[in-house]
């Protein structure tokens, strides 16, 4: 049994409560938000869902770390606060699950990774869509070599985040605490694209815009990624789709396989064609379900699987599926898109950059 605590009880935290409730190896011992009523609400939610006793409520995470000494801390505060809280928790002896994006600069991501190494503790980043059923099946096909050489891939994130979304929490869309739609909404799709292309990114060409949302950062982003093996990735991401969320689609094209996963949030197969299955007369095999439903929210169901993988990684003393180094990859791509937009040139990796280097880019 691992003692676990949540730090940050806003919009996404119900997914953390759900993931804890459904895992018998996790014992929810403490919950913290600087706004006490939010922490109390999460404690109540847990009691209702699980029928177990309430976690202890805190408003100061350092006091929580000192008093409770949890085995695992899961962090769901504003993105800009992730690095300091993660490092404090690791140094207090906790394993850490951190919401995406893990940080807003290369330097902070490296600080978190190095601290986890130094403390001998595990660090995972919440890219829960890697656990979506079609994504898992596609990765299996990739690892089995069914795509052959990958040629190009594309991710489209065509969502709507309206003014109400931004006014609800003023940190959203700021360079200091969030970044724009690439960093907040599109980071999942960008992670999946780079994971499936399965080659390190070499060079990034980016163009971003702030069209209409009342924020500092971009509400539209586009990019071309050049991978080391010569394959190419394309990114189209926006928070401006009228009138509501349309789709998040990942398309992958290899020499001997084509897969498109669409739906609201990469949750439904649209195409599944492999040369090695054409011969058996069922080119789509059986994976395409025309009646497949979208999940109730774009967050999907992956947090539960991600928390389970994390608990197993402790038990089995192995890396979690998305450790700090894996979590940094999408961050690095997005920061390269930002820097490319700022400098007006393609960016070669590695490089140093922070969202705060983008201040006043759109004013
Ligand atoms: N994985 C996903 O699909 C997903 C979805 C949405 C949000 N997120 C990420 O989760 C994080 C939170 O997003 P949100 O929309 O829930 O934000 P939110 O503003 O709704 O909630 C953040 C909460 O953290 C609290 N907080 C801030 N500083 C704190 C501190 N020092 N100690 C304790 N609590 C503190 C705030 O009071 C607030 O209640 C962000 O990093 C975001 O990018 C991930």
C-alpha cells in the first residue's frame, strides 16, 4: 500500500481522485489546496466514491510533506508551479506524478529530472492518452514493425476554449504559468506524435498566432518537425474552433501501414491498414468500431491506467511509462516551436528556452 497525496484541487483533480479510488494499492492520506474549500471538496468526493475515510486537508504543501510523509505525491497545480513543488516533494522523499506540462522551461525540466535521479525517486508526467486503447494497439503495431519505415505523421487538435475557460482561472494563457494552446491543450497530441514517430526530433519549424482569445500566449500553433531518421511530423493545434470541440486526430503513415486515430481526443480508430493483413482479406481487421463513443470529457480515462503503471513501477523497481525524460520530449518540441516563432528560423535541438522568453511576442 502506498500513501498518496494530491496537491492542487482544481479542474483536473477529479481525475486524480478517480484514479486513486480505483486502485487498491493507493491509500489517499492527504489533500492540499491553497483554497481550503477546494481541498475539502476533493476529500468529500473521495469519501463518496470510495466509502473510505477522508484524507487529511492541508493548505500548505510543505506542512503536508513534513507531517504526513506520503510515499507518492500527485501534483495538479498551475503548470508554472510544478517544478518547485516537484523538487520539494522529491527531496522530502516522495515519488511524484506531475501533471502536464511538467515545466515551462528546459532548465526546470532538467532540474526535476536530475533531482529525481539524485533522490532515487520516481517521477512521472501525466500524458494519460498514451493509455487510450487505440493508442496502445497502435504502439504495439509499431513495436512489431508493422509500419515499416515511418514516413510522416500529423496531429490535429481542433478544440474550443472560450473566454469563459480563460476567465475562470486567470493563470491560463499566461507565459509565466501556462503558455498557450500548444503547451496546455496540444501537448498530449504532440507527445503521441513524437512517441509514435519513434525517432528523436532534430529540427523544428514553427508558426503561432494569437487570433482571438484574451490571453498573452498563442491560441493557434502549427509546426513541421524533422526527425533524425528523415521522417516528418506536422502539428496543427487551435483553441478557436467554432462553435465547440471538433476533433483530436493522430495520423501515422509508414511504408507498410497507415493508421488514423480520431474522435474527440484520439480515442477512435478511423483507419487501420497494414500490408501484412491485406492477405487475410480483412484490411481493417476488427479494430474499427463505427459505434465507438467519445469519452465524457477530453481527459479520457487514462489517469487510472497511468496511476496503476506508476504504482507498479515502484513495486517492480522500473521506470514508469512516462518518466521525466519522456515527459520532457513534448515540452522541448513546444518550446522549439515558440523559439522558432520568436526568432523566425528553424530551431535545432538541443537548445535552452522558457515560455517567459516569449513575453510581449503578440503585443
Ligand atoms: N492531463 C490532462 O488532461 C490535464 C487536463 C487539464 C489540466 N491539466 C493540467 O493540470 C494542472 C492544473 O490544471 P487545472 O485546469 O486543474 O487548474 P485549476 O486552476 O483549475 O487548479 C489548480 C489548483 O491548484 C491550486 N494551487 C495553486 N498553488 C498551490 C499550492 N502551492 N499548493 C496547493 N494548491 C495550489 C489552486 O488553488 C487551484 O485550485 C495544469 O498544469 C494543467 O496543464 C492536465
